[in-house]
C-alpha cells in the first residue's frame, strides 16, 4: 500500500493492535520511507489510530531511519534542505512514557542533524503519557 499523502500532510493508516496490524504498519512505513514522504511532509497525522507503544516504536524507528537516510543522501547544507515536518498529531493512540521517550530520541536526532529543526506543534492528548514522558518530549 502506498503512503497516503494529502497536500503536505501524511496520514498514518488505521491498523489493528495485533501483530498483523503492526506488520501492516511496518510495510506502509517502508513504502513511505522509500517514497520520501516520511520526512518531506509538513504534517504527520495519526489522530485516534490507537497505535500503542509497540506500533509507535516502529513509526519512531522508521522516522529516525528516514531522517538518517535523508541526511546521508543530501550531504549538503541541511539547514536549507532539511526535514519539512512542522506538525505531528498523535492524539488518542494509547501511548505511554515508553513511546514518549522514543519520540524524544528521534526528534533530538533530527534537531541535532538538521540545523536545530523545531516542530511548531506536537499533539499528544488522549494518551497515557505521564510527567516523565512529558519531560522527555519537552
């Protein structure tokens, strides 16, 4: 299945919390990475997907991998040609502190390697992220 991109927004697919659903998400993420839309979309939207930590860890790993590939491929001033992501909405995904830590690690790498890239908006409402996870992504 090809990545679903509407304008500048990338919409993660709805998948079940089963292993088959997680494998389906993994295949979708591979396609999104190969198409280059994972790092070149301005918005990543996954509202109410009920991903959970296990599926989200696949997303975070794919985003980090795509970022590393993009950095190696461009090998020019990443400040001017860097990652386009400005908004991420992960509301309603049953995420915990574990997912928040994975996201924080990914975003820190992107900031470090792409000239201080900063998101304009990160929505994490309706998840199970506690104070520790909140501090990680802050």
